[in-house]
């Protein structure tokens, strides 16, 4: 099993969510986060300077069976991209085991 963590633009969340559902990735967690990016410039609006280094994003945490890893990553890359700086990042890590709390079942079937 793999844990895929993605930090994406909030404006692209619905595109990513719908694309994941289309390929059968129906369960994941997400939350709003603020982070710091490499961009150091600010924006001036009506004479007031605003920092753009604090970036509002959406963080997705998705656990999939190994055979869904590649398609999940491809879908996120395709549906979250705008081609601009700040589109986000994807991180992949191994999951040793999973358990379904309701039944005590463990293993790959707990992701269904």
C-alpha cells in the first residue's frame, strides 16, 4: 500500500476530486493548509502591499493499493496542473499495514 500526499491549489480541488472518483479512488482525507513557497514577491492592491509567500492550499491524504499508485499520481498531476508556479507537490510513502476499525480486518481489503 502507498500513501499519496498532495498539496494543491484550492481552486483545482474539485477537478482533482472528480478525476480521482472517475478512476475509482473514492476515499481520501483533505484539509485546508497554509504554507510557504519559493515565491518571495508580494502583490499590491489599491496601494496596499500583500505578502504572497503565505499560500492557501488544500492537502490531500490518499492511501491506495500498490496497483492504484501510478494512476492516482497521473490523475493528480493532470487535473491539478495550471502550468504556473505554485501548482503544488506530491509525496509518496509506504504504508506497512491498515486495519478496518469496525471489523478488525487488516490488509489491502480495508481500503475498499
